[in-house]
C-alpha cells in the first residue's frame, strides 16, 4: 500500500512539474510578443524561432529552456 501511495504522489508531482514547465515556457514564448511584433532584427527573429521550437517542445516529454546565451538546452 505504501508503494502505491508513493507512486501516486510521484505521478501527481511529475504532472505538477509538467504544468509548471508548460506555464513557464508559454510565459517565455509570449513575454515580449508586443514589443517584437514589428521588428526586423535578425537577433529577435532567431529568438522567436527558438521560442517556437520551445512551444513545439511542450508536447514532448523533455523540458527545454533558453539559457543566458539565447540557445536552447534540455533541462
């Protein structure tokens, strides 16, 4: 019985972590949407491509983030 309860708690915790990561990635994806919508900067465009990849990554089991160097890494 203890094993089952621990397993359920672990699954709930994992689901909570996934929701938290999804929220964080969505917040990152749309954080500067209004400011970037009319820009032509190639740096901004590269960041948006990376943010789009992050959004696609939401459907995968691995979690991703944009690090300080604006590159994607698995967390």
